[in-house]
C-alpha cells in the first residue's frame, strides 16, 4: 500500500473517502499524527501529516522514527514523501516540481537510525542511492504521460531549521552540489531505507533559496506558491495511484 507523507501545505488530502485511522503510538514514541487510511481514486492509501495536523511540529522535533514505524505498522509497502523546498538551481523556480536523486545531510542531533544499538543492534547500510529507483521511474513516467512537468533529478540539501539559511550557507551548499534545500528530507529517507520501504521524495519549490532573489523569503510568498503547487502534486498523486 502506498503511503504519502505530507509536508508543509499538505496536512490532509481533500475530497478523499476516509476508511480508518490508525494509531500514532509506536515503540519509539508518538508519530506526528495518526495514520489515516483513505481511498484515493478507488485505491486504499495511507497518509501521515509530517508536522502534525494542524501543522505544529518543527522539522528538528519531528519523531521521524515513530512516523516511519507507524506507517510500517499500518501496512505501508512504499512511501512517497512530499516536501516544500527552496530552489538553489536557477532552473528550479517557485512552483517547480522536482524528484531529487541525491541528498546531502546537514542536520544534527536528530534520532536518525533504528540501528543505534538500543532499539536494534548497530548496522551500516548502503545509502549510495538514497531514493528508490523504481518508484522514481514510475512517478516520472506518470508525470510525462499526464504532461505534468517534473525535474528528473536534484540534490536535496537537508538543513536543520526551523530558521531559513543565510546567503553564505546557500552559496556553500551550491558549491557542495545541492540544488534544493529543505528541512525534513533527512533522516526520513534513511529511516525508510532501514525499514526496507521503497521511498521517493517529490519536492515542490516554494521560494528561491536565501540570497538568490532580491526579495526576503516570507511565509506569505511561500503560501501563495504552496496553494497552486500542491494542486499539481495532488494531480500527480491521483494519476499515480490510478496506474
Ligand atoms: N530553506 C529550507 N527549507 C525550506 C525552504 C528554504 O528556503 N523553503 C521551504 N522549505
């Protein structure tokens, strides 16, 4: 069953038939919200609001491990994460959809593994390709068929937040090779890998990253882009579950 992790701007999916609500409680604490099972285009899907519903949990305080465990317990077999991000590559203008293929992790102090020697014995897992190849491929195929423009690659730089970056931090990230910046891409992607759940991230660019535009980054500006952009995300999601 496909699970959708909704980020900023997507705390619930409108117009779906709710089937069940599954517990947020796990062996590693509470997930951000209960997992909802709903029918989307006739197909059962799971949905979890990453920041809670309503949106209240900051990126560095999200219990990513509980979120992943709750989805697994609810029967998720693959995960599509939706993330609002800043664009670093000039081609990634506000409103663009990007399916990144790489990650650079700048976060710190987050519970980032199940294999910590407490919950599970230590293990070092391969993460060369952080996102699931097949899931990315199917999403890109659906996007092409539906004529929904999606950039087929990007390097997601995961920052700690909740503050936005400085201009110098973005210059450094660009030099590192990041083309997108967001606060929630990690450790989520790695935790999914640890649970052997195929995982992909669909990023919606909601602002040019810090220092790349003459205007300050404001929530009002971001919200404007989010409204329309999440419409496109939902269109893609619906088409994807129909296939
Ligand atoms: N930086 C980090 N996270 C973000 C941004 C940004 O510019 N926009 C949306 N999420």
